[in-house]
């Protein structure tokens, strides 16, 4: 049951995060929304509340460990507990290695890898204390196979794949009842393409998404499915994309 679960969503101001917030609010979840764009969060939380849902928000840079701890505290302050966290924030400034966009490499590591680590580190003490919890993360089909132009991005998403699988195994072995779900989206229409500064890479990705892209609500449905599983069941991996896209 999703109803009354307290769920933190990172990267909640647009795309998959926003669509998931709207879907889970309709299912009766109590939401804690985090992202850097405070105006977008405020508007989203307000719309959810006006529709009869429950949502609070806090500014969040997932690359900042302190921000991650603060959003967990915000969940406890608002609703008394945390049942799940959806680690969804991410960047995809694709480019060939030869372009040497090292600043973008660093930012992808900070957001796509450290953002996941900080989120888990922030929520894990509470999950261990209550011996329950659900950790969901957005990887990518680039975390399953190699794509030209996605060397660093794909590497960060392969990290998420490995980290989440080990987390699942360790949680089962330790008897903490912490469940995991890793989602591997293909072409989903979000703002990710806006982070690509390499002109050739941007042109190629735009053509791909124009041809195949589907709505982020499709991923929101998958997140809801994972969260709605009984406590004794983990569905730990979902590869999701357009039916027409060969991936």
C-alpha cells in the first residue's frame, strides 16, 4: 500500500521526479520534495496540497551531504517518519571523451554518484533503526550497456547499478528489511537534454528523443508499482523505455 507512506523524492522539480510526485500524491503518499529550484518545488507542493494531497518541500543539492540530512529531518519533522526515498536527481551532459569537458565529468560524479551516496547515508540510520525502508534510484539504460558519448554518464549509472545491487544483497543478509529498486529508463522526455553542451551530441540526442521519447509518467507508474509491492517482496530492477526504441 502506498497510502500514508512517507516518501522523499530528489530531483522533484521536473521530469520523472515531478511526475512521480503527482502520481504518488494521488495514491495517498505523504511527500517530501527536494531539488535546487525552490520556486518549482513550492508550486508543485502547493498544487498537490490544493488537490487534497500532502506534500512539503525543501531546497536540496544532492551533491551536498548536509542538504541530504536536512531533507530527512524535514520528513521526520513533517510526518514523523520516512518509509522510502527515491534518488532521482541526475545530469546527462553527453560528449565524446576527446572533448575533455572535465568540469561536466566532475559534476556528473557529484550528482549522479555522490548524490546517491549522500541520500543513502542520510536515510540509512532511520531505516536501520526501524528495520524497514525502501530505497529507489534512477539509473539509465546507459548503466546496462555502453553508448558512444556517454562514457562518464554511463559510468556513473553503472555505479548506481552495482551499488544498489550490493545494497540489496547486504540488506537481505543483515535482516534489515530494507528493499531496493533500480530503474533503467531509455528515452524519457525530461529536461536532461538541456544539460548537453556538446553541439553534435545534443543534436544526436534530440533526434533520438524526438523519434522515440515517451512521457515521464511511464516511469512514475513503475515507481508506484515497486512501492506498492508487499513488504516481503523486492522487485529490484526495471528496464523501461519506448516500445519502438531499440535501446
